[in-house]
């Protein structure tokens, strides 16, 4: 956020775990959450220099999710928020930018494992530990709701996140403790690994530009905070208007 | 530093329910707010330095010009319009049928006039006022926009129109290169006088859970839980968000 003073106190007393926190949207989220008063456990494949604490963590390591949650609770004193940011995108990884004809099954499964399976694992590990009023925010993509012929595995993985979010929202609600789960759907956001497809120019975006990581972080903050206490299972597009086209 | 520091906002439907809470929240977050309603404010309404009230029938074309002129004169150029005024076709104890084989044309037209024409007129006035300098419009659609609902068919159709028109306004403004965003919120069951006209805050009073078994979160929402998402969408925090509809429904749309 351009002026972090406006967020002071909005996550006061909250403890958050943010994956994929070394760069891009994840890093912006850690910075914003910290400015908003949260104590943040920041994880990435290499431990990020951010937040109140950090860990090296590969989100596809199914057996380690519980240990990471436990470490967060032990170190920071609880867990209120999980932000599932870790994922690979077509700019960052060749497996995520292949057509159906070209992709190997191994690459296909790799993309699903990193982007979608990790979200299920994270939600499953975090849910029992979330304190009353806790929230999960998953990072999906505009790619979840459009055709992605040149990045099909990526599109499918993001569509899976949309579905995971809805199911987890209902599971979380069953606890009767005000637990919520929502997803943000970023459009083209300028991050270090973002490579826009050739047809996607800033002029094609209704607002006339690509977005910035802190603009997605602001939406994540909203959904994670008590401002969204009655919002669950929702899809929030942060896409400069592309979804309305 | 507040979230709407320096902003001037118009909030319609501000005498009660979501509108009343939104107007106060905007003012508390640093905006100067012109609040309007057909009816005068509730008994506890207090005008302050940053919060003024003006009577407005949102169906009245000429009145929109007067409201924008008053806001500009009193507070300065308008940055935010929250189109909250609306009806669901229940008038106190009277709930004329909205069933497709029974609805009277007069009722249909009244609901469309209050809910849709108000948004058309409000957006038109806002676009004209904001074209040079930018701004944000938030319209109130409803979960009813997405569901078949025979008991409130005219209401649901009007709210579907509001959602579509919000997208149209967003795309139009963006296409003109105007830095104006337009979004809609889609509230689910919120304990307001619209849902419970006889005055209780929930179906049976109490903690908001009674009668809400069908809602995944297990309770009705409260007006503030809609006002805060409206605040987010109206603020610069949402500056890359336009043409979208945000459900605020306790998860109700997830279950069919």
C-alpha cells in the first residue's frame, strides 16, 4: 500500500502464516500485514528475510505442513490467518506455459502439485489450529475462469483453487467459530516472474495498466481482516476490470 | 491517517440499515459525507462537521443534480458514490406477491424504479462529476441477483440489473480513460429493517443465529459487515478493482 499508515491496527493481535513470501504478492502481503499489526511467519523455498519469523518450506512437502503450522503456533503464539501465496506461474516455470499437446504428464502433475495440492494441504493443516474468527486466503487467478490453451496446466490448477476455496469455506463454517476461506483472483500483476502473454498488453486491461503486488496484498488484507467477517467462499477479482469483459 | 481522508462521498439510503452504517463509517474514516434518504434520519442521527443529511427521492432525476451540487458546494468535488437506497417490495406488514403469475405491473415498476433507475441516474451524475478527476462508485446488488427466488422475483431481477449495469459503467468509464471505478456488492441475509421490517434485529431477536440455519456461517450478517466491504471497494485500497461483484453472504451462495 502506498500509505501504510492507513492500515495500522487492522490486524492488531493477529498471527499470520504467509507462503511464497520471498517475492511478488507474497512479499507484499508480509509487508502489508506487518504494517497492519500482524505477527507474520513468512515461508518460501529459501527462508525470506521478512516478517516476525521465517522458515524455508516447500509447500509440496505434504509431511511438513503440520510442522510449519506447529512452529508458527509455538513461535508466535497461535494462528489466525493463512495466506496460501506459493505457486508457480507461466512466466516463472516452463511447465506452466505449455499446450495440452506439448506438456508431459509429469509436468502437468508438477503444476497441480505446486499450485493446487499445496492449497489443500495448507487448508487441511491450518483449519484445526485457526483461532475463532480466523481466515484463509488462497491466491487463485483470472486464469481460473478463462481458457488457457497455452498454459493449460496453470489454468486448471487455478480453477482447482477456486473449488478448494468453496469446499474449505463450508468445512470451516461447520466449526461454528466464524472461520472463513476466500480467494483472490489476480489479473496481470507486475511481479519479478511475470511475463505477460503476447496478446496481453496494458492497453487490453480496462484500467489501462498491469497491477502491482501491493494492490493484490490490499485485497488479501481485506479478506483476512474482520472487515470481511461475513465474507466466505467469495471470489475477489483484482484484475483491472478484465473479468467483466 | 484514515482510509478515506480527503474524500467527499454521497451515500443514499442512509436513514437506516446498511446505508446508515456506511455513511457513519465513511465519516469516521475521514470522508466528508452527504447522506440522503427519502425519510429523515433515525432518531439518533447527528449531523457533524463531516456528515450532512439531505432528503432525496432517488427516482427523481432533477434531485440527483441538486444532491451532487449540494455535496460539491458543502464539501467539495465528489469522489465516492455509494448507491444504497433500495426496496425489496415488502412494505411494512404488506407483502404483495412477486410470483411470476401474480405480480402487478405497478409493483414491478416501483421496484425497478427505486432499485435500478436510481443506479442509472446516480451513476450518470457521478460519471459527469468525476470524469476529470476520478472516483469510485459502489452499487448494492444482492445474492438475489443470482438465484431464482419466486417470492422476490422483481427484487432479484432489479438486483441482477444493478450488477450488470455496474459492469457496464465500469467498462464505459475505463474505456473513456477516466480513473473511475465501479463495483457492486452482493449481500446475503443481513439483519436490517429491510429483511426484518417489524423492527427486531433478527428473525426472532437474540444473537442473530435463530432462523439462520441455512446460512453456512450460522447467523445473519449485520449492516456493518456490508459497510466495511463497501468502504474497501470505495477506497484507494481497491484501485485495481473495477467491474466486479463481491458476495457478502456468509457462504450462502455456496450451497444449492
